[in-house]
């Protein structure tokens, strides 16, 4: 009997404890459910805020980007033209040229641009070569007569000067041409066929071209571009999209005498160096080594025993020139290449100038033109009879 009562008491206690536990657990679940609903409401409110903020941000960014793109695509050349149109001039030249029948008077046209507030104008040498009279035409139809300050046939550049009087001149700024890139958009302004103030656009097609000038010398680092230029554009500026001069238009490659998609410009770094010297001294003297040669190709490298095909093979040195005085050697025997060309071999090969690798004549000229002047001493690395060595040369000036 006692056992039965004890068992009943124990069962009752267990039931009470279980009921209390179930009540507590149910209450905790209810409270937890309330917290979850509250948290869900907060999350929903936060999502609404994020959505509204995202919509506002998206609209603002999209509008700003659209405005910038439209301005860049539609107005850049127009803005540049408004900035430079009063600085680019048309030139009309009366010149005396030699013909089979003797001296003859001819008229020709070209372009130029204002270089400084003192009235200096930059153009090409071939535009003003033989000039007896030079007239400068501004876009506002005003005309001024110019005098020739100096010229340099080896870089095809010339400097003119007009009387400033009461005229407000707007010089163009020159850019650093060493930072140019292939594909960079460019603008050419000039007077093709006498049509003053003509603007055309294009891109830089390639850099580092070598161009032979009217003086018979090679200009290094020439800019190749595809903006349309024609006779009359010579001497005009080639501009970047900031309106700065990156080069002076000087030539086109064409079989018909008109534009065929390839134009050339003298880089602004050479322009600045030559023009400043002409203004200051009236003449520009180019550094000179006194050598003639050819670029080393794989066939030549094999013949002379060079491990790699690069460098400039010297075939001849000028008597008493800087190279000869420094002991640099020209070729001493002839060799016929597979294409039929006959060259002299046995001479030194220039492979470096002041630590800069020389792939060919373009690299050598580029360094000399941009970094040296007559009288400077340069260190050359040469290849001679299977051995690399160094030699110092004091540069002269082109005779």
C-alpha cells in the first residue's frame, strides 16, 4: 500500500514538473517568435531604405557620366578649335626658285602658328624656302608682313616674326611629345589648298618614324597620324585634345600628291629646341658624328659574326670628322646582300649610346637630337671584330 502511494506521489510530481516545463518552453517560443517578427520588420525597413538610396545614387551617377561622355565626344574638337583658331595663320609666299630656264618667281601657300607674344611664328622650312615676301593671314581677315628670323633645313623648321603693334597675339602651348601614345586622338589645323582655318581629326598611327628632310638629313621620332592634311597644311600645328601643340605638320605619304591616309609631324620636343635656339641665335646647329652606315639585319649580323641582329653598322666615316678622330672605323671590304644591295662591312657597329640601346639609326639620331649639342662628349658601345668595347666621341656640328 505504501509502495502504491509512493508511486502515485512520484507520478504526480513528474506530471507537475513536466507541465511546468512545457509551459515555460511554450512561453519562450512565443517570446522568440515576437522577436523574430520585430527583427523581420526592421530588416524590411532597412531594405526599403537601401532601395531608395540605390535608386537615387544610380540616377545621379548615370546622369553625370552621360554628361561627361557627351561633352567628350561631341565638343572636344569644337572647344579646341575655339581656343586655337586665332593662333593658326595662313602664309602666302612669293619666292624665287631655280629652274632649267634660270631663276623664276613663284607663289606658294602654307600654314603656321603663333609661338610667343613677341610675334614669332613657327612654320616649315620648305614653305618659306627662297622667300622674297611673306604675308601672314589671320582668320579675322587681317594681314601682316613677316620677316624670316632663321630656318633649319635639317629639321624642316623656320621662324618668322611679325610686328605686334596693337595686335593681341595668342601663342599656342607646346606639349611634351615624349608622352604621346599610339591611338591618341589628334587635331590638325591649317590651310589646305588655301582654305584657312580648316580642322581635321584623327589619331596617332605610329611613333618614332624617321623622315628625310629637304636638307637631306633624317629627322627622328617623327609622328605618323591619319588626320587629313593636304598641300597648304605644311607648317600648321598638330594638336592634342587639350589644344597643345604636339607636332608641326610637315609631309604626307602619297603617290598622287594629295592625302592618302598618312601624314607626318615633327615632334614638339624637337620643335621647342630648334625654335628657341633660332630665336636666340638665328641659327640651329645639329650634333654630328660624321658617319654613314646601315641598320644591322639578321643577314648582316650573321656575316659579321654578331650574336644578335641590332645596331648601326658604320660603312664610312667623314675624314677628320668626330668619329674618325675618336678612332671609330668604317668598312674595309664590300659584300653583296641577298637582295642585291652592296655594302661595306668590317666597320664598327654602334649598339649603345650613353647606355641606351641602339636598334638602328633612328635610335641613335633620336638620342643625339633630344639630349646633346655640338661640343658634348658621348659614350658609345661598339662591336668590333667579335668584341664589345666602349669609346668616347666629342660631337661636332653639321658642316
